[in-house]
């Protein structure tokens, strides 16, 4: 059995805006974390649209480590979380909660009343994190995500979750 190396949490972590200079590293982490990752174009389009896009980095420049990131879209009285990713080497260390807390604070400051997201039905760990943070399942989007390409199951359902801010 292969052991998975889990590095220690960095002593220092901070949020900073996602910028074009980070996109190749963001794409590398995205591809290491997901079977169906966002493309560099998805991230670039999000930045160009002015979406809230933040990085969680550990250490200090110029050798900061990318721990994770999130992208969210502000609506009239709500925020929609589009992507939240923790780099695989730093998962299960509480970093998703750090980023969710930051997003909740920002959303409240923007006058949002609700935070919405979709999560793959098969992603039990992410659903548990969101539920622990107070999100509730409120709906189902049938065939929302691409799946493994099987003819029997080419798409995967998404669980819609919301959090009252």
C-alpha cells in the first residue's frame, strides 16, 4: 500500500487576489485535484468577469506555496461559489473552512443574504465539509457534471446547497 505524504501546515497563510501570474499554478493544482478540472480559460474568464477569486498561500513571497483557491460570483442578494479547491497535499487540514469563512465575510460585506453552491453527488468529503460549515441541501441538478464517460452514466448529479448569511 502506498502512503500519502501530508506536509505540515505552513506557519503562515494568507489570502490574496488571484491574478494572471498565478494561473499556471492554479491550473496545475486544479488538474491534480479533479478528474474533470476547470481549464485555464475558465479561470481567465472568471478574472476578466470580475468574479471574486482568491488564493490561499502559505509561506512568503517569492516562494509562497499555493494551498488552495476559490472563485465566487456575486448576484443581487446572493453569492454563488463556483470553485473551491484545496491542493491535494494540504487537504483535510482545515483550509477549506478558512476559505469558506473568508468568502462568507466578504459576501456579508457585499450585502448578500445567501451563499449557494453545487457539489458532485459522489463527493462525500466536500458535502461533509459544507454541512459542517452550516450549508443545507436544498435541491438536485440532474446530470449537471460530466462523469467518467461511461455510456450508462455519462453525467453526474449535483447537490445544490445553501447557507443563510
